[in-house]
C-alpha cells in the first residue's frame, strides 16, 4: 500500500492541468494545482521516510496518518473535487 501511495503521490505532483481538462480562464485551478503539488510532494516525502524504515510499526503508521501534510493534501483533493463538480455543472 505504501508503494502504491508513493507512486500515486508522484503522479499528483504533476499537477491538475493534465488531470482535469477543465477551462481555467482566471487561473484558479492552476493556482490550487500548485498548492496540491507542494502538499503531494511533502506527503510523498513522509511516505518515503516511512517506507525507508527497516520495521514499520503501527505507531509509525498512526503518525503518518496524522501528518499535517497528509491532512492538507486530502483537504486539497476534497476542495478541488467540489470545485470541479460546480465548474463542470456550469459548463454542461
């Protein structure tokens, strides 16, 4: 799971433009994409640190799950998801 999470975070570091295909005339999605990229990079570093350990304890995983980086990235994704729903509904 950690390896797949690490790989997926690498893909998120690529940004939103490739993922959404949504018009972004005012640059709001682009700006939020930059935030998401930073948070994905930070989260990926935390996952990488966890993966580098010779033994992974439940305490280590609990700390990873509680990481502010992971929480920020999840919040970014929830925000982007809702914004995309609104944007796509208005385009249709």
